[in-house]
C-alpha cells in the first residue's frame, strides 16, 4: 500500500512540476512582448493567473526580474514562480516537510 501511494505521490508531484514549468514559460513569453517593465510585470501576473489550473487552490508566488530595467528592450526577463503543493495521500506525508512540496520554476528570456 505504501509503494502504491508513493507512486501516486511522485506522479502527482512530477505532473504539477511540469504544469509549473509550463506556466512559468508562458508567463515569461507574455512579459517579453510587453512595451515596458510595468506592462511586462502586469502581463506576467495575468498569464500566471489565467493559466493556473483549478486544482491549484493556493496562490502562486511570482517574481519578475529585469536585467536592464532602465533599458527594457536591451535586457533579459527572469520569471520565478513558487507553489506549495500539499501531499496527495496521508500515508506519504512523511516525504514532504510540513506536508507540502515547495515547487519553484524559473525561466529567462531575451527581451526584444
């Protein structure tokens, strides 16, 4: 039973990690096409909110960093997202400290 629950848990974790990577990449793409740092940050946050699946009930933390904020089109944009995923089965809660997995995803793209 523990082995089956462990396999389910790892599948749940891997699937959510893939979803987080996709959300982060798409949010970064939304930020790249904006006209300014303010518009870019807004576009990134909107993309994260729109792409977040319904099973992710907690807030996704979003950090946007520009390599050259004074010259937006000449630099890079780095988007980092973080989410605390609760464990799926109570039998495998010992695998995650505090009963949650902390998933962090980062994507950097060239602007312009």
